[in-house]
């Protein structure tokens, strides 16, 4: 399978919350449509520092991030950022990397929006098994003892 790219919208979710609450903001809701590499090997959304700055995303902390060549980097974890694609959305964090890096859409966001890769068409699509809305799996297994009352 070749590389799969998709256009997604990224939204500063803190701006969105303020707007929804009726709080006037000088900057409005910062958002941008970007082309991403759909990367099933990546865990989370990865963006360049320049996009983090453009969206005004806050720094939540630092994380050690493994990259494809086997090395690691310490990067900022930023957010909250809303990811929108095909009428679906999810809110979470992103890893911000320095330099001119490829934006990656990772497994967390794909699973939360119930998206799959159509390898024949080389496209990101909503899961055909749940065409109307995203479906999440929430399976719990109790290993010991009787059920809780």
C-alpha cells in the first residue's frame, strides 16, 4: 500500500469553548485545513511547531517521542485541538515537533472518529460498518471476584 493523505481541519478547541460560551475573543476561533499523512504506525497527531503557534495551542507538558528511524526526541504535548474529518470530530492533544515536519494523523484520532484506510482507493474514509456516526469500542473484562453491585 502506498502513502495515504487526507485533508483534515484542526481547530483550537479552547477558542471553540469560549465562543460556545458567548465569550468574545479578540482572535476568533483559530482553525486550519491541512494535508496529513495518515500514519497507522503513529499513535497521536503530530504537527510542526509553526502550526501549533498558528493555532495558538497551549503547551500541556513534554513527552519522549519515538520516531521512524528508532531514535527519540523530547517534544511538547499541545492542545486541546479538535480534529475534524468527514463530518466526524475528536478532541485531544498533539505532539509538536520542531522544524518542517510532515503532519501525521495517528491511531488515536482515527479510532476515536471510527475512520479506516481504504487501501485500494488509498483514501481515509468513515468506517462503512458505522456510516452515520463514529462508534467506539469500550470493552471491559472483570478478571477476579463477583460482579460489583
